[in-house]
């Protein structure tokens, strides 16, 4: 528990340091905040590694999965922010990662399972896909806010620390592209390695995930074929992400927390 609290404190400190740096110099860049964020990510990962070793299997209950997605988001955000002007993303993601880790640390449920390597591969691909596409959804929201500020001629304050629209949009579609590949691999490994969907109560999750995959695929096709961008890209991204959240965390919330099933 002490590791959890220290990691959460580091996440919050990193977010605060990023805010200070953004206000001072207009960009994150490399700095003490980066060391703090990396420490938080490392301690976050260590928390799960120690838990898996102690419990003798992979823990993927609701709060554990949420924490792992938060870990992936924070790691990806640190890479993005260190390489450019996307420190504003860390201001949002680091508190989310801290909250997800605290939820995992204080949760009572522990459902560790020894999975076949094929099912474990499927689970890791799913978590990576969710983390990458969740970051893409945040980038889409940032893009929408920046476009709205420009339309209203209110380009001041926090909007000045964001990268140019074209750079932000490029990063958004790169993230969606990587997430789409990971989601495709998740669905493929699920179709190959997971059997008896009805008995395992996986049919609703599979349908919603497939719908999300179709929406993300249509968005990438529209971007390539018709040059979709701006508000249309934001709407499609958030719609696809909402379906994905319902597919995984929505179903796990109902089954595990409301119905008490594992």
C-alpha cells in the first residue's frame, strides 16, 4: 500500500509540475517533472508486478484492469509530453492514473487467474488497445476545445500551450492508427483463442468491441479517402471510444460490482 500512495503522490506532483512549467515557458519539454512522472509510472508497474507474484496469476478484475489502462495511458502520455508540447495531456492523465491506482490499491477484490499464454496475450493486447485509444479520445477532446477557442477568437490562456492544430490532429490519427491495429489483434486473438462466448458472458462485449472497431476503421478510411478532420473526426473518435468503454468496463462493472460475478 505504501508503494501505491507514493506512486499516486508522484503522479499528482508530476501533474502540478507540468502545470507550472506550461505556465512559465509555454511547453513541457524535459525537466524535473519528467523524472517524477517516470518514477510514478515505474512504481505503478511495480505495484502490479508484486501483486501478480504474490497472488500467483494475472489479476484482471475491474479495478485492476482500470489501473493497468491508467498505467498504459500515463506511460504513453509521458512519451508524448517529453517529445513535444503535449504537457497539457499529462495534466489530465496523471490524476486519472493516480485515481485508478488508488482504486486498485484500496479495492478488496482480488481475482488472480493462471491463464494460458494465448489468453494472456489477448488480455495484454486488449489493455494496450484501450490505453492507446483512451489517449486518442483525450487528444480528440483537446482538438475540439482548441478549434472552438479559435472559432470564438479566444485563443488565450491554456490554448496557447497546446501544439498547432495540424500537429495535434496528426498525433490524434497516429494514435488511432496504432490503437486500431492493437484492437484488431485483440479481436483476432479473441476469435482464435476464446471459446464459448455465451457461457463466458462475452457476447455483448464482443459485439460492442466489434462495433467500436468498425467505427474506428470507418474514421481511418474517411481520413484517408475524404480527408475527414476537425469536428467530424472528434465525433467519430468519441463515439468509437464510448462503445469500447461500454464493451469492457461497462460489462465488467455490471458483472463484477453490481451482480458480484467474476
